[in-house]
């Protein structure tokens, strides 16, 4: 177990922000997202409040912060299948789903 590690389940705007803030505070952050992309529902919107701008205007900044921070790892098309231990001292198992299947 690594000390000062945070597991964030869900890569929507809130999950990304939590991981970024934890990483910038010095913690290792791991994001587990079930979809093939980060951004959650915001990434699917035409425009969002309060700026009424397309999603990429807000998400792009968070994507860049995640990409440029070595303390953040993320897994897409993944799900947490088991968590054991106690608060602050736990282990999690992650199932990674394939992105594609090769036909022979």
C-alpha cells in the first residue's frame, strides 16, 4: 500500500476535480471510470451552465491538468470489483475491460 494515495471512483467533472486537487496537494490519485472517456455527463452536453459554452471549454483545462500531473493515473473502461480494509488503509481490485476484440 502506498501512503497518501486517493482512489476516485468516477471520472466525471467532480471526480476529475477531486483527483486533481488531491494530486496538487501531494497525494497520488487514481481515477477509475467505467466509460471509455473522462468527463462524465458534462462531456455529452451541447452547452452547460453558467457560461453556456460547449463542454470542451471547461473540460479541456482539467484534461490538461491530468495529463501534465505525474501523480494522477486513470483507468477508463474499468470498474472497481473489490475493496477491502478500512478507511485510510484499504486495497482495491480493478477490472479493466477490453477496448476491442481481434477476430481471427
